């Protein structure tokens, strides 16, 4: 009887570990998908002044 209960507990534990590993893999993929690739990181820096210029021009046009 003890070995049957122990076997059931171990099966449940293995199933939990599989579910956790699957969730971790999904979370890892989501984190990697949200980051820009390394070779495009410079584009973000270059776009910041463009956005600032657009906002200034828009505010200037609204004021005039």
C-alpha cells in the first residue's frame, strides 16, 4: 500500500514539474520576444531626438 501511494505522489510531482517547466519556457520566450534585438538597439537612441523634434514642431504649429 505504501509503494502505491508513493508512486501516485511521485507521478503528481513529476506532472507538477512538467507544468512548471512549460510555464518557465513560455515566460522565457515572452521576455525574449519583448526585447529589441541587439543590432537594433541603436535605432531607439536615434529615434528619440526625432520624436522630440516632432513634439516640438507640433506644439509650435499649434501655438502659431
